[in-house]
C-alpha cells in the first residue's frame, strides 16, 4: 500500500523544477496523486475500511489546496501538471 522508495525518487526526478528540488508544489501534487491512486486500488478489495477512507479524503483535500495554489501562482505550470498527471478531463 505504501509507495516504494524507487517510485518516489522517479516521481521526484520527473516533476522537479530544478536539480535539488524535492518539495515544490508539482512534486508534492505528484506524490499525493500516487498515494491517492494506491488507496483507491486498496478500496476495491477492502470496501469497509472507513478509517483509511478518511485519510484518503484528507489527501484529496491537500492535493486540491496545492492545485489551487499552483493555479493562482502560475497557470502555465498548473496546466502542464494537469496534463502530465491526467487529473482533469
């Protein structure tokens, strides 16, 4: 259920804005999206896991706040990230 270290480093390398970047909005949103996808798969087989579902809602809310921050700050970076992560249709 947890993200492996290799997947996390690959994601950070893909979405970072400069060489030593590990905490920009793009990286945080990408990592949250991975965790949300993992939890969504978890709920396919564990339908009554309501405690984890609360955690999922917190992750979704955190990602939503980061996305709105990025949209206000730089719309070009926001639209690029949305396309790469395939979040909106």
